[in-house]
C-alpha cells in the first residue's frame, strides 16, 4: 500500500543511510587519527589503561632526563678526578726528583705550586648543572650541601596508587677533593641491613614484573636479630591473599606488604614486630632493615632460607632457595662517629703537617729534610690511592646509571607497544572498510532517492 502520510520505504532507507554514515564517520576518524580508541567513548576500559600507561611513560621520560643529568654530573666529576690523578702522579715524580742530591728544592717547589694551583682549578671548575662534587662546602650553615647526591633512577606505582621512586646514591663525602669546612662531620649510627643478590623483578618468580602465588609457589625464610629474636616468614597463596588484589599477578609492592604484614603481626610466632621491615633498595633488591641503629645486637639481622615443605615450590626472590645455614646472610649496623670535614687533597696529614694543597719542600734540608720529604711522598701515594678509589666509586655509579637508562628506555618502548595494542587502528582493515562504506553510502542515497520519488508517482493516477 502506498501512503501519502507514511513513506515506509523512505524511513527504512533513511535509517540505513544514517547507520552507514555513522560507521563511515568512525572509520574515517580511525584512518585520520590512526587510532581505533581515541576517546573514552570509543572503549572506556582501553582508553583508561592507555591513558595510565601514557602517564607512566611521561614519568619515565622525566626519570630518563634525571638519569641523563646524573650521568653528566658523574662524568664531570670523573673527568675532574682523572685530571687531578695525572697531576698527583706528576707531583709524585717531582718530589722523587727532589730527593736527588744537589737538586734545588725551592725551584721544584715552584713547579709543585703550579701543580697545586692546577688541581684546585680543576676541582673548582668540575661543575655540572650547578653541582660540584669535588670542591664542596660541608659546613652546617650550607644547607644546600648533601653528603650523598641521589639520582632518580626509576619509579613504581602500587595498586593503591602510591608512587615510589628508586634512587642511585653518589657518596660525595667519599670523593670530594677540597672542602671549605674544617670541622669534623658527625656521622649517624646506621641500621643493620641485609640485601638480596639480584633485583626482585629480575628473579624467576617475578618474570614479567609480577609473580603468581595462586598455585604452589611459596617463599619461606627465617629472620634473626643479633639478640636472638627469630621469626619464620611464609608467603604463599594463603598468606598473600590479604595483600594482593590478584594472586596470579602479585606486584613487588604487594609482596613487600605481605612480608611486612607477617613481620608486624603481634604474636609470639613473630617476635620481630616493629624491629625489622622489608623494602627495596635503589637497585630493586629485596632488603631487610632493622629499626634499631648502632653497633648493638638489635641492629644486626640475618636471613636464612628454609627448605620447601608439603610439595610446594619454593621460589627465589633474590636470596636463593633452600639455602643452608652456612649460606645465611647477615648485616650489621654501625655506631655513630665523626669523619674529617676536609677533602682528600686539603686534609692535613698528622705526620707531615701538610695537606697536598699546601705541601712546601723549599725549606726541607739535611737528613731531617730528606726524611720529611720521604714522608710527604708516602702521603702523596696514599692520596693517589684514595683518588683512585674515588674514581672507582664514580665508575660504578656511571655503570649503574647507564644500565638504568637502557632499562628505562626499553621499558618506555614496551609501554608504547602496549598502548599500540590497545588503541592503534589496523590501517589496512580500516581503509578497506572505508571503501566499502563509501560504496554503501552511495547505494543508500540512491535507495532513499527512489523511496522519496514513490509518492510522486501517485500523482499520475489523478491525471
């Protein structure tokens, strides 16, 4: 039946055309943006996950920048140390020359003074991003001074949303060459601490960044303080349930929470409550640290892994599995003390009454002068060893920073791949859809045109 009031064919054709146009708009958007999920309305779950990963990548980019700045600072300090080390070797050669009979030590001193000035200038100019680790001022009034300079090396987000940062510490107090501060520096007492051998995420159980505790995997170990207090800790699917949101994907933070929950339980079976806590160091290694500090027994902790029981699979979290008593690891705290406020080159040696910055051999004569000169050469040898050790420390820091930079870069690329899997469009597929939809659109327009002309044909009946 043909009706003048209701054109069913036109309404059907119009509905079809609108549907095709909507699909065409969506496909065109995917082709133009390259994304199949470009807004929350496209897929709320995927958009949310991708946005979180993008945020993580932005944070990792900042970490990468921090590592770059840290690497630059370490390189600057290392190059300064290397230059000073060459100068010290030259100084030692001049001093040995001055031991020869008939040598004018006043003239040798002129050369030594030039070397001393060069070493000081090198240390003073070894500055990167406003930081100088070789020529410092550790005075209490200088609030900008930090005995340990921390380089941000990574970050992690717990299931609770809390973000934590890992650090690589550079011990400036151990590598400084000159220090304005002449007073002694008080060093605080330290806690007892025992470290795993590898990063927690580098162990077999945490392959991929998470661990599976939904089956037979378990971790079992014993913690002992120096005063004899001992507690056995067992982590399996039963004890992990209260700390993990998903037992098949337990994060390192959830694992730490489960361990600390057992330690903190106020029962006779865990007498270490409030005395020891688990954590991760700047390299991601599992650590156990005492609350107490100092050289006493309360600040000494020992870990020993226990054998697996009940057919369960004991997993390695960086301390090994099934470790015998002889393989137990122990960490002791140290008492408070003082350390010299001066650096390697401006610390006065008690035997010679000189520092390397103030050595003066122009007045050393006779047998007593020869003996004093020999003592000065010995002093320089010891200083060379200290500077060499400082260079070794900086080299280790450099290796650690470079390794972390490589890891962060690979992690950012992995995150990019994750985002791509979630939101990127398959351009080949979308372009094929686009061509098909354009054809469907043309056909739908023609169908609508035919349907609209149907009522016009009725007029011919009234002629």
